[in-house]
C-alpha cells in the first residue's frame, strides 16, 4: 500500500511537469489542449499521495528545517504565481495606462474612441513600412504603438497587420503603396490610404472610410457671406479644411441666380450674411426644409445702428421658433480680455443640455454676438432648444447707438435681457414633404414604421467664432463641427476631436538666459564656497 502511494506521488509530479511542458512547447500546438487535463490529473494524484501519507507529512512539518523549507517553497510559488498572472493579463491585453502629458498626446481622443466603438464590422489596417531600416525604426515604432491603441479601443474590431514593404514588394504594389509608413484601411469593401502616424490624420482617414459617400455642404453666397477659400483673418478656409477632413465636400450656392437647393445637399450654411435674402431665395430654402433639409444660419449683429433689418431671413427662422434679437451681447466677466477682446466678446463655459454639446466642456468665445433664443409659442411640432449661453455677468444690450459710439453701457432694467443670454438655438421636426421610402428589395417587407426624415435648423448669433482669426480658441472649431455633425445626422462625429501636440518649448529673453546661465554656473558655487568659508572661520574661533 505504501509503495503504491509513493508511485502515485511520483506519477502525479510527472503529470504536472508534462502539463508545463505541453503549455510552453511550440512544435506541436495541437497538444496544448491536453495541458489542463495533465495538470488536474497530477494534482489529484499528489493529493492522494498526501492523504495516504498524512502522518509522515504532518510529522515532517513539525521539524524546524521542514518549516523553513516550506516557507521558502511557498515564497517561490507565490512569486511564480504573480508572474503567471501578469503574463496571462498581458496576453489577454488587459492593461492600464496613465497619460501624464499636459495635452494628453498619448491618449486617444473621445471622437476616436466613439468611432471605434461604433464599428459594426471589422476594419483591417495593413501597415507597409520597413522597420528593419535604422532610419525608420523610430517612426515605425511610434506608428505601431499608436495603432495598438486603436486596436485595443475598438474591442478587436480593428485588426492591424504590419508588412515589410521592401521584402514584400509585390503586395505593396498591389495595394498601391507609394511611400513607407502607408496605412491601408479596408472596411465593407472600401479602401482608404493614409501616410501618417499622428491620431488626427489616422482618425480622419477612418471617418472617410466609415462614412462611405462624401456629403456636400453648400455655403450660400451673394449677401456678403464668409469666403470658404479665403485665408484672411475673416476667411473660412480653416473651418472648410476641417470639414473636408471629416469627409464633407464644400460647394458654394448662389441662390439669387438659381433659387433652388440641389438635391444632394447634406446641409445649407449661411455664414455671416450682411444683407437680407430675397423672397425667392427664402422660398427655395423653405421648400428644401420641408423635404427634410438641414440649415445653419450664422447671423452677426448689425454693423451700425442704421443698418436695415433682415425680415426675410429672420422671418424664416421665426417660423422654426427661433427668435433673433436686435442687440449685442455684453460680457463683463473679463474672460474675453484673455483673448485680446473687450466686453463685446461673450464666452461660454457651460452649455444647456443638447446633443450638439453632449459632454462638451471646452470654453468657446463669440466676438461681437447677438442673442438667439427659442421663441415662445409658435408651431408646437417644431421643437427649438437653446444650446449655448453666455455667462451670468452678461446681458443683451439694446442701445446700439451708444455701443457703436464707444460710450459706456450698463444694464437697463426692462430694456436689456439679463444673462445668461442664449447665443444659439437648434430646432427640429419631422419633414412634412419628405420623399417616400425606397422600394423594398425582393423578398423583403417594406418598413412601414420607419421614421420620416427630420428637418433640422440651427441659428448662431455670431459668425466670427468660426473664422480663421478665432478658430484657434479652445472649443470653437469642435463646436462648429459638432453642429454640422448634428445637422447632417452624423452623431458619431459629435465629440472632442484629436488635438495637435502642443509646442512645449520654453522661450526666454536675453536677461532670463543670463540668469539661467550665470546662476547655476557662477552665483550658486560662489554662494556655497562663501558659506563654507564662514563655517570654517567660526569653528576656528
């Protein structure tokens, strides 16, 4: 009996060793599945051996040498167990990282994570590089680390493959790779190529890939609106480039020549008109909205007290329960001075609840803005909601004559509107004249309960905030893009976008450089030497 128990102990130990060997070997992968069975069998046999020899085992633990050996063995087992757990977690890609940089340049932005999490089919990313070349190792590793973050954030819906473009030239040619570091993205039969290693360009390529077709935005021209091709301070080529990076195509729309909105318009934008629309133009826009169109109006305050009102354009917005004030918003919080402006530049830090500003916690600024608010009453089917408000230290000044004469202004009870003042309003409603649904394919039932297309209208009391001169204010660019994303019903684009890495260089004046140079090199050593001399002299006394 004793001999059989000893045999069980040796066989159990051998089974555990075999289990470990099966787990670590790579020559016969099909045998790995037997490793758990061998481990459990070995454990059972070892327990049977201990049960059969429990007296000898308990007596051995009474000896001091055995206790010390057991403690050492337990310590070794614990260390090995910790290593096994860490190895398991690393293989399962369970990891936690902390980005301590000021600009969070090593963390994916909210927009990137949102797009990756909403992928409904896998995306294949093939990287064509030459990591073996010394001059490419740094950039190749940076791109590899960045895409690893994409892969992890997507929940394995984005799969990355790294290909040596020099060794596999034919494959690179087949994928039309012209430059090392090219990333080829494939999704639902569509392909997008990008040569970049920073998040902004990679995410823009992913947006184009997922969006599929290009959406056309029409900027109305003919009434003094902003120029989308101008690089001047008042121009809009900066925001136009940002829209193009999110797969929008920019076109101009001279409604006065042909009062009709093209059928392929994803949205129509009136940015900073200084004269009123003609009635046929407003009728064309009304007809477009009734079909489920999308309209964005950026309307500045009057440039002078005698400027004629715009009853046609404001009347169009009024029919959508959006009221435009004939005033200028004054903000005495002092924040506008941080941007080189005065009280005529209201800022927004908190935003009323709306999908456009969902989780949006970045400051925005509006140079020379007017109030825009949801009107009381009106068509109850057209829901209007404010989504940008100025600070409580602001008001809507109606005395425009004193404002333009640079006279001091103050809040007048009963005439001016006390802040917070609404600066932007969004309205939506089911489209009354939307085209019918497309006929169902063969073998499919038509979707009778499918929702009708929705008409969406946004009005903002300022157009300067999206101009080249103020696009660099923290949240201005993102807010404009979020608004267009909501208008075009691209809610996955509503978020905080990737930022360019900040320039963290320290610029010193000549006097500051002298202090930095002479201080540690001369002044500090002399001070230490002087203290040493004083100490020595005191001890001698």
